[in-house]
């Protein structure tokens, strides 16, 4: 039997990557390495939500659960940008 694990992924990975990319314009002093660090810090603050198909999770979530996930995402991103900025010497005032 061949089992295909390639479909399994953490729901938050592409969501965080896209959000960091969008927010990078507001943080022009952040290097590409710093933005990758931001993504790592944010992902480490979020729960792992593994699934095979994104549509499956969105179908089964209630509206309050969706809002809670979005709030958690925004909180994790805000923390991550601040954390990376502080660790880089705090010279990136765009945080």
C-alpha cells in the first residue's frame, strides 16, 4: 500500500507566508531573512492545524471559530514583527 502524505500540510503556513509578504511593505527596514524569522515566530505562536484540503477545514469551522483563528493570526503576526525588531537591535521603527 502506498500512502500519500504529500497532501498533508499545516493550514497556517501559507496564510502566514502571504500575510508576512503583504505586511513587508509596511516594514521596509526588514531584510528577507528578518521576514523569514517573522514567519517562523508567528507560526510557532499558532496551533498546528494539519489537514489535507483547506476547503475541508473552512467548511467545518463555525463563524466564531473563524474569527478566533483570524484574531490569533493577527496577534501572532504583531508579536512576531515586534519580537524580530527587538532582537535586531530595535532599529526597525516600522513595527
